[in-house]
């Protein structure tokens, strides 16, 4: 009994750790997206994680990034000796699973299967997209509050920290924007400007509008994938049944365990 | 024909439709199953609830279904049926020109059936283009650059083998090249999102019209940039349009960018039937206005009635040399009816 309790507590710890892995395209934790299907802890040291993406055809480089992310995050837990990550129902699943669970380094595996791309370069590209999206949310919210272009582009980190946003999305994005700003070395001291480009350049007040337009075009592309992705995730393995009251969506997945419950099995 | 609330009649040419067979009997392997499953997820995810189909009908629908959904219940006057083979996934092809043409032959005045070829087949591709021209007198083709073919997981429009095919198309008068540049249904070694090959091909083949289906989403900015540079590049709105229902503000952002960069004369309506049916899409599109704050970001671009009319049919009619007034007269002379089973 004690053993079982411990296993389920450890599984919950793993679930929490997995919140640090994001879908690179959507900039959302894979646990929120419902991608993670199973977490099991064996003998309090071996972890197995199964995940599944919205479609069989999701881009392999995203699949690799998430698989590597899962392995890395779980391996950081001090009690974990071994991690097995399994991607299910994907056109590249055998290669992703062999790649992530084998002994070769991730860079090599990624480059082999993703058209010679460099893992670090791809990671950086997605970090930039995340930065852009978070920054746009914050900038639009600040404009709405009534900050002028001058005030926005000259705002210091310390002033930014004192702003209290009202909207749910900007409240969520504020700490995420800040953490990326710091981790990427774009701001450091309390007097550093808080709105700069990803390359670290200052934005001129006259250029703020143009800057926002560039952020928007990146977001339009991301949102297309995001909207499809979310929708496809919710419809995968569902069929329409035409009953007397018209069509309804029927989940016919057998034995699929909702993520949170799985943690406490 | 779409009739507006004030009685105006709008010519509708549906630029992107299919007559496919994705049924289990035609599936060659798990990829075939997963492909139609993915289409079905698009259908269930972006359609209004009242427009949902059962899976078995979605996998394989009848010629009568097409006629009813497009012309009886739907507002289309004409439809372009695209061919897509996916021979690695489907025994008799996903939607072959032979099967589509047989269906269309019941109402030839309403259908344009386009062909398809795979440049990686080399000489055979050239022979096949001749075959399609001679037997079906095709005016256009649909290209699927991310299609699998043996070990290859994709190709580019500016590959040398592709250029040979486009030279032949140009010679035979096959002028409309529809290219799938959209969501990655089949993702692979070649980046299925990438639209830069369009730039090369459109520059090198000025006589051909390049209709980029799904307007390059999710690479809308790259696509807009290319389409602005090239006078012979058009945007097909299939897949972008259904967002009008589920995410109307988002649709407003996309259409604003397209109007601003690509222009009202180069946007083409497509329902992407049978993923979606045209009735609800056309109705919602006609009644749609870009939200003011979004439009303001692009100098106040707006979908006026005139622009909507161009997008729904007039632009495509130009590409396919259709005299709209004469066509409407012809169609009105033979009233719509469901053919006997």
C-alpha cells in the first residue's frame, strides 16, 4: 500500500515536471494540450511517458523536440534512473522512439531525421516565436491601457514589474515574457529597457506600429497552426453519430485515460 | 448561384473541390487510413455542428451527394474538381481524373476537372500530361509537392524535372497550376510549408497562372510577399475560409493581409468540398465584414460586395475563360434537379 502511494506521488511529480515541456509551435505546455497520455513510475526509479500529437502527420521536428524535452525534464528529477518516452500513432513514431531512447546524442538524431537541421538552431527559432507572441500580447495590452509609444519603448524593467494587468491572457504572459527576456540576456538590470527586439535592438517610438505589424504577421501564422492543432487534438479519434436529435460527437476511444487521472492510478 | 438578401444574384465558381474515395476498401495501408482520418478531423473541427457528416459518408460520397451539396443545397454555379492521387496510400488513387470525369460527365456544364502529375515520374509524367490533355482536355492541374513517392517525401516546383512538365503544360495550353501550399498533412524531408519555390516557378513561367491553395498558410507573410512580386500568382482561400465560423476575428486578420498584399483581383473562393460544404461558407462570407480595428491596421481594407463577387466567382472565371453572363444563361436554361439514381 505504502509502495503504491509512493508510486502515485512520484507520478504526480513527473506530471508537474512535464509542465516545463512546451509545444514549440504553440508555446503551450504539452500537459495543457493533453498530449501526454500516460505516466508510470516503476520501482521508484524508472519512468515511462507516452504521448500523442493531434495528427499522425504532425511535423517530425516538433515530435522530436517534444520527445527530447520530455526525456530531459524527467531526467532532471533526482530519483529518476531511467526514462522511456514513447510517441504513439505518428508517421515517424518508430524513428522518434528509437532516437530519444537510444544512446546517441539528440543533435545527431535530429539532424539525421530532420533534413540536416541543427537542433539548437530550431530551438532558438521557436524561442524567438514564443518571445514575439508574448511580447505582442503585452504591447497590445499596454496600448489599450493608454501608454504612449514613447512611454512603451522607454519603459524600464523595474517599471514593468510594477504594472498590474487586468486581462487573463496578459497576466499569464507577463511572467513568461519576463523570464524569456532575462534568460535570453535581453534585459538584466532594473534600468534596462523591457521592450526590445529579439536581436536586442531598441525600438524607436515612430517604429512601434511597424514593429507590432511584424509581430502580428508571425502570430497570424502561429495561430493558424495553433487553431488547427487544438481542434484536431480535440477531434482525433472522434466520430460523428447521427442520432434522432441530430449529430453529436462521440468519443469512442477505448481505454484512453485522462491525463490527470493517469497520474494517480 | 447565391442570392443576396436584397435579391442580387452572385455567380459562384467553387475553385477547390474533390470527388474522393478514402474508404477502407481503397486504402492501401495505414497512411491511407490516417490521411482520411485527418481530413475528417478538419471536417469535424471547423464545420458548424449542423453540417457534420458521418464518417462512412465522408470516406466515400456519391455523385448525387456532390450535385446536391454544391448546386442544389449549395450556391455553386460551377465547381473545379481537383485530382489527387496519393498512390502510395490508395489502391486506385484518392481522387482520380477518370473517376471525377465520369461523375462530372452527368453535368459537364457545371464542372471543370483538373488533372495532376508527379514530376518525379520523369518521362512517364510527360506522357501522362499528354494523356490527360487528349482524353480530358484539361485546363489545369493540382500539384501536391509533399506527396510521397517511393523513397522521396516531397519535391519542389523548381526541380528540373518539374520544369520539363511545366514547359509541356505551357505548350499544350494547360495554364492553371493549382499548388497545395497549406497545412502540412504530409510533412517530410522537404518543408511542406515552404512557398519559395513558387517564386522561381512563377517568374520562369509567366504564361501560367499559379494558384496557391490555402494561401500558403501557415506561411502567409512569405506567400504575400511573393504574390506581391509576381503578377501571375493567385491565392486560393480553401481552409482559410472555414475560420470565418470558428474564429471570425482571425479570419479578418488573414483576409486583411491578403487584400492588402495580394489584392482583390487575385483571391479565389474554394470550399474544399467534401471537407466543408459551400452553403454555409458562402452565406457567412457574404455577410462578413472585417472588424474595424483589424481593418484599420491595413489602411481600412474592407470586403465590399463588389470584392466579394470577384472572390466568389469572377476572378476564377477569368482564369478559366468563362463568359459569366453566357454561362448563367446556359445554367438557367436547364434547371437544377437531382439526377435519377
